[in-house]
């Protein structure tokens, strides 16, 4: 039996607007930030959608809260089950706590301890598994069958995607206030829930804006899938510092949106992602996790030419492991030190 990832909503702009109404009073309206130091580096203009400042420290709260809000009252006592390396876990746990029903999160043993601890602190039960030898969906399926719980997929669920799409709705409205028309949107991408949600929102508001996915090397399944015109898998399941965006392959729902929008893909190394983490701290005064820094890394490393252009990029989360954060800062400082 395949896990049921059905959702009672369609992938439409009107559903993104409804999701925003549900999220009012719960999710934060995150800022769209511009820094001269970054503009000077790329010889263009870059605006950062700072979802590291979102509730639970990432954009994931948006999609989780919207999807859980759609669960009928009579089903809520049975709770929800989710699979996540950490950010979706915290989003689901926080949403379940607010809405008053139990949550069980299946998390890899190698997930950052900070994310595991915070998920537990939000009241969710955490079930750990070995990423290399165990099937997380099989574990989740068993829990759903045992409890009669609703499975909340981290990205391949239309209720989750339209919730993430509220990020794009805000971007469009903030750009309008600033008098800015972005040429490109670069979004940190794992399974594609955030990027496809933003693309769906901008399809109505900024249809000429070119969408780019940003991914870590070895896990650029979206870039390869978009180029091939069909979904392809990653060879590895783990091994990158960018834990927040490590997925096996694109979700079919998000891929359908991004294919229609003719999205393109960018890819960065772990070192480039770590450099972006440190740059964000020293130059932008933002705390960012490596997986959430891949869009910034693609800009800083010149993977896309932004000379004379205006770009919006996402920083999708700030739940960085302290040891990884320290490593990034030391590495950056050593490289910048005079010879």
C-alpha cells in the first residue's frame, strides 16, 4: 500500500489566497530584504525573502498549518504522522499543538539534534530511523494504519504546497510596494513544495519572472528532472551538509507546476553552501542553515549572472546545528584572513 497523500484542495491561486486567510494570526509575514553589499557583489539587485524568521524557523510552518487546518474535526483525535529531517517536523508539531491534536514524526537518526529536540519540545512524538537501511514511508504507513492518523507529506501534498505558496503571494505584494519587478526567482529546493508554491503564486502575479530551483551537488534531482522533462532520482540518500533539502526525487505535484512554468535548475557544492551560511551571518546578520542557503550560494558563487537584473531569492530556514554553524564561520574566517 502506498501512503495516501491526497488533499481536499486543488493547486490553484485561489487556494493560496484561502491558505493565507487560514494562516493569519499564526504565521509571520516575513520581510523582503535588500543589502547593498550583496547587490555590489552581483552587480544587480537581490531581494531576500527571509523565511528563517518564520515561526519554527522555516517556511514549513505555512504548509503544515494549512494542511492540518483542512483535516475534519472528527478525524483530529487520531492525529497526524509526518516524515522529516527537521523543518517539516517542527512545522507539523507546532501546527498540531495549536490545533489540538497529536503528532508523530518519523525522523532520520542523523538529523541535527537541535531539530529533534525542538520537535519533541513542541509536543510531538519522534520515531527515529536509519536513513540508509530503513524505509521511512513504511514506518509512517504502519503508524497511520495503527492510529488511523492522517499522513502529512512534506512536499507532495496540494494542501501543503498552497500553504507554502503564501510565501510567493507575499513576495509579489512586497515587490509591488517596493516598485520592483523581479527578473528571476531562485528558491531553495528539496522536494519542491516551496518552489512550486511560489511559482504557482507568481504565475498569476509575476508571470514573466523566471523560476530557478537551487540544490546541493549530488542532490540536484530537480535540475536534472526539469532538463529531462521527467522525474529522476538521486543516487544517494544522504551525505550532504544540506540536510533540509535532501530528497529522493521531485514530488509529482510540484514537478507539474514547475514544468509548466519552464523552471530551470542551479546546483552548488557543500562548500559553497557553507560559505553562504557564513556570508549571511557576517554580512547580512542572518542565521541560516546550509540547505536554506543554497539559493544565496548560487548567487554568491556566480552560478547565475545577475548583472543588471533584479532577483528574489529565498532563505528558507535558520535551524542550523551549532557545530555546523561554527564550522562554517571558522572556514569563512580562515579564507578571508590575510596571507
